């Protein structure tokens, strides 16, 4: 019994340290409802696709591999989600971008954050991405206000939004 309690305590402390806030599937279900079907897929872009994506997003890509989710409601595609991992300062953060079939952001959800919690942007700030599309610049300090004390988090999320929208336009929309 003591070993069980010790193992459970270790497991809980490790999961708290990891900074996981919500699973991508739970975030999708929370936004779309429990009736949708979610299909997870990894995309490997070729060099031409990666260059096109980087140009369209106005961002340097650190990978050509992307985790995406297709979201169906009664056999009809209603959206996609793109999970992006990136460094904020020195540690990783994972952000999920939910995009509807019109190519606009439906929601942004921080699913993991390993930096100190005070660097997590407020939900009101994150909400400003809703309804944005690839036509929007989404540049911090221009189109998107910065966050005092969390500028790197703001830049990471804004750049991720541009990459996710560009990925939708170049690969997922088809």
C-alpha cells in the first residue's frame, strides 16, 4: 500500500511539473461538443510545402512535421485543429488552434505550458484570435497588443496562429 501511495504521489507531481493543462481531444470536445468525431494525424510537409507555408505565415518553421486533428459532425467535416509546440523562453509550450471550414480561428487553447504560470496569457487576450483568418496580419505590437511581462508568450501564440492558418490554407482545406 505504501508503495502504491508513493507511486501515485510521484505520478501526480510529475504530471503537475509537466505543465499539461488539457488534452487536445478534451479541448476540441469542450469547444465543439461531445458528439463530434476526432481523427488525429501527423503531417510531414515536403520542402516545397514547408517553404510555401513559411512564406504565407511570415514565420520561420522549426519543423516540417505537424500534428493535426480533423473534426467531423455526423460525417461532415466541421473543422481542423493544429497543435504547435514551441519554446517561449527556455521551455516548451503547446498551443492548439481550432479552425473552422471557413478558414477562421474558432478557438485557441494552451494545452501545455512549462514556463512559470504568470507567463500564461489571460483568456481575454487569447479570445482576440477568434474570427481571425489568414488575411489578418496577427503581428504583436501591430495587430495584436503585447502582454506586459509575457511578450514572448504573446509572440509565440501570434506566430503559431499565422502558421496554423497558413497550414489550413495550404494543406488541410483540400
